C-alpha cells in the first residue's frame, strides 16, 4: 500500500475540490438567485482562487497524510483550519471587491457546507477503507526482514492500523527468535514464494552492505517491493524530511517549518501587527501606571535589562519590569532562580509575576525583531549554561526566535522548583515541549497559545513565581 500513497492522495484531493466547488455554487444560489452569480463573473475568479488555496493549505497541514492514522477528532481540527482559511480568503476578496450581495449569507453557507461535506467525505472514506480491508481487498502481504526491536515495533504499528492495508505474514531473521519467525535469511526466497509476499520491510540495523545487497536482489528477482527502515532511525525526529540533491537521497534529521522564508514572513508580520495593537491599546497607559507603582514601592530603576540567549545562539538585551529589590550587582547574573515566596521579590513584583505583567516590556524586543509573540522562552546566559548539563540538545531552541509566551508555558512549565531532582526533570520536559513547538509550528498553533496564555492570566493560573 506504500505504492498507493500518491493515488490515495489524488483521489481525496480531487474529491474535496469537487465538494469545494459544489459548496461554493450551492452557497451562491442560497445567498442570491442563480442568475445574479452569472452576472458577476469575478465571483468565479474567487472560486478558482479558493481551489488553489485549498491545494496549498492542505499540503502544508498534511490533511491527506494516509500513513499517520489519527482519530477523526484530530482530522476535524485540520479540516477546520483549512476551511477557516477559505473563509478568511473569501472575506478579504469580497471586501476588496466591495461586493454587496454575496456577503454574510454566502459566507455562512459556504462555511457550513464545506466543513460538512469534507467531514462526511473523510468519515465515509475511512469507513470504506475499513470495510475493504476487512474483506481482504487491496491488502498487501508484508514480510519484515529483522525481528529486532525496530522490526517488532514496526509490526505493532502495522497490526494496530489495518487502514494501512498490510497483512503482516511474519519475520525472517538469523539471530532474533520470536513469534511469526518464518525462517532465516537463507530461506528468504522460499518464504517470498510460499506466502506470496508483496512488500518487504528491511528493519535490520546490523547487516553489512553485501548482505543488504543480497536481500534486495532476491526481492527484485521476485518482483517484490522493498522498503528500508534506516539503521539511524533512532536519531530521526518525527518531523524528519526526505529530499534529493542530484542523485543523492538526503534525510534531514529534524525539519522545522520556520526554516521556510514565507512562513517566517507570516509569523513576523503577525508579530508586528499584534505588538503595535497591544502597545497602542494597552501598554500606552499600562506601562506608565506600572512604572509609577514600582517607583512608589521600592527604589531603583523601573526596567530590568538582562542578557539572554536568542536566535542562532546570539545574546540580546531582554526588557522586563523590575520585580525584585534593586542591587548594583543583580543576583540573577548567576544561576539563582526565582522560587515561590522568594524574599528578593518586591510586593508589587509578586503581582507582576503572578499575572506575567513583568514580561510586557518585551513587546519592544518583539518590534525590534529579537523576539516573537510565541516561541521558547529566552534563558539568561547563566541559566542556559546550567540547563546545558540537563539536556545536550538545548541549543535546538535557538533555531527560532524566543517568545513572550510558549507551548511549555501554557502547560505550566514556567520557572524552577527547589528540589534539584524534580527541577531537572521539569527543565528537561520544558525543553522537550519547546522542541515539539519548533517541529510542529503553524499559525493556528500560535493563535491557540496566545488565547490560552490570556485565558490563564484571566483565571490567575499562570503558575509563575
């Protein structure tokens, strides 16, 4: 079934494009009499644009990825994202064209019809696949060469996901006995013919090139499709990427979406617009108020400026409201984390930290391009050195700009705790969350993190010290 991946993709894509066009036409006929649509040919330009947009966004969001089976709940989120982008694009077009007829009724109908049609197609397609698989239709007999841990884990994936279309026959291996072992490598040719094998997965990491060449030759002679799980499988993240340079296949161990310039442009544009709005509507009056409270309750400067680690491991000056008693040599120059009920924190500082208001001056860092609204929180230099002992790959966080809030923070992983063992576990988990965010970034994930950050502030549940 691996060979049918492109076919399944094409079938789903063209079915959905057909449903998209039907949704568009039905919505137009619901909103206005049919002859009005034909009198406004520019609406068909919108329809063409929405077709192109659907092709682009569904590829970016992996809506048609058949080999990562998910519950419909997960797919529904992807469908919603793609339909929402359709609606935004339609609204922008209608607004720019100053269209006065195809407005609210059209937009609402298009949203409801498209999300309903695509969801129904998704559920029906998956149900049909299950029925066909149960009847043994379009199922490939699979043999795994290598009964090691990788082979066994892969077989579990195959058996738990019948939608993949594989019938696991068993294993061939010389040194790893186990269930479904059909013989050794010398028996490979006989096993292929006896069980009418269609596909072979080579999951053996300890075979030399001569032995691998022999296995592939046997599969080729029997017209069996051969697939290899690389022996450096353990080094790959779930977001690796396969590409080619000339005739050389290249595997990128860790692929992050923000390596693409167009996605960085989208994120940066949002950062600038969002920051300007916040600074005009909120910070223009809130910063003077907080500054006055800080000056009235303790001596020292209003702002605390500290070197932190940012994009590409570069240092930058990070701005915060001062929330601790002022000293000429700040205690945070060394690894001395702020803990709950820390005596160094001022009275007003406790409230600033509780509601994350101490971080608000970092909107200036965002406008300067040193930070983003969402990203891994920037570490102080001393903290970064300490955390390096906990997590070797900590510098992966610096592949993107640090953020005012982040995926780890909305999951309660903000700050340190007194117990060193627990603090190490907590720090490792926080960095793992940061790396997950980098590998799985999309614009809607940023919006979700911003919403949850604001919601936690309203609920007074920021888990800050």
